[in-house]
C-alpha cells in the first residue's frame, strides 16, 4: 500500500507508491553522450579553461585541478541589480563558482578511483575551502557532483563543483532548525540518532568502522543513498586520516554497488556541511546525500513540494545489500 513519509532531518514529504512493483534494475538510465572535439578538462587542453586556482601537485603533471567555472552562477564581482524595492527584493549575485577536475583521465569515472585518489579530491576541496573561508565574506560552501546529462553534467570528464554562497541554503536552515529542536527535547544529536537507527535498520546498505550507508527513509528518487558518520563529527575539514580514508572507501563501495545495479547511473552527490561561521554544534554534523536521476519531477512535485517514489527504500536496500561483496 502507498505510504506518506516525512524525512526526519528536513521534514520533506515523500509518497512511497510501490504499486508498480519496480525493482532497482527496472529503471532506464540510457544517456545521450555529447563529447566536445577537445575536452577542456584533459591534460594538454588547459588553455581551454580559465586560469587554475589550485593544482595538485603544484609541479609536474597534475592529478587534480580547480578552475573558475566558465559560466558561473555567482561572481565575486557581481554588481547590485538596478531597481527593486522591499517587495521585489534583489541582491548582487556575489559568490565563487569553481570546477574541480577530479582526474586527468578522460574516461575514468569516480567509482573506479582508488581510495587515495578520493582522498586527494577531499584534500583539494579542503584546501580551496580554507582559502575561500579566509576571505570572511561567505556564509556557506556547497560541494556537489553531477554525473550524467540527466543529472545536469554538461561534460563526461569526471568533475565536481564548489560554490561559495553569501547565504545559508533554505534546506540547510530547515535541517539546522529541526536538529536544534530535537536536541532541546532529547539532548541528543538528530544525525547521531539517525545514524544509530539506520545502522540497525532495514535500509542499511553498508557499515564501516566510522560510517553508515543506507537508503533514505523518505527519498526524492529511487535508490537515494545517504552516508553519515557513526559518531558525532561536526567539522568535515578536521577529519582525522583514518576517518577520511574510511569515508573514501565507503563512498567507493556505494558507487560500485549502484554501478553494478544500474551501469552509468546519473546522480547528484551533495555534501551537506556545517555552516562555517558557527562553532562546532552539538546537534548537527555533515553528511553526504546521493540522489539518482531516475524519475521525472512533474506537477505533483512542483505543486506539493513532495516526491512520489515508486520503490520502497527497504526493498531497494535488500537488493543493494545482495550486490555488496
């Protein structure tokens, strides 16, 4: 029977409608591939991108590059818009929008990385994040990856994106509000509680010494997968080395399981980070959300700000556990 579910972190509503009886392998993921004549992210084509702001290593052949986005959503030089008033409020589109080129290998997708290569990606993000936060003008850093054209990627060469924002995203504000409210009632971190329950629940996919990966209770898309620290971890940028390598391994395991289930799966991988301007919070910590692009957002989603998902997360998790070697 259909169910109405509310995400414990954001309060978002999802309708689980399993009447179609779909299995994870029933979804279509065919992708139209349009490759440029010269990939701007490949070695030897560096002149096709804006000048890099970070290269690892600094000398010799690079393994990770960060460059300004050629078509930025925000700009550090944006001017205030003309006109506007208190009713039609508009502000300058200030921010930084950068691209992290994750590998020099054109056809190497993230699930084929080694754990050390993923750690190198984290290192580049961490270093660039510290440079941006040192400017003392940004309220939030958004780190995300789009894979596949259906998920918004315009180039197939593996890359992710980093935006420095002058505001807190409304989704993060809702998460912080609900987490703080839960802490006031229980004196417990909502995300720690969620990780503890999912580590023992029917939506579990993979458990490691430091992290739990599971199917979201109230997903926006079939196979939506979250990765949470099993212990309170309020600062992503101060992860000890053993946790960082464990996170790299868990992320790779999740990606490999999903790739085995649906090859070339289009998805969005989003890091939900703590606000940089706050001290370490006892009621909130960072986590990862991987949202596949398998069903279309249509009238119901736009009209109700809720999501219809034709696959029960518990059934998806059972299937994915069978794919976990």
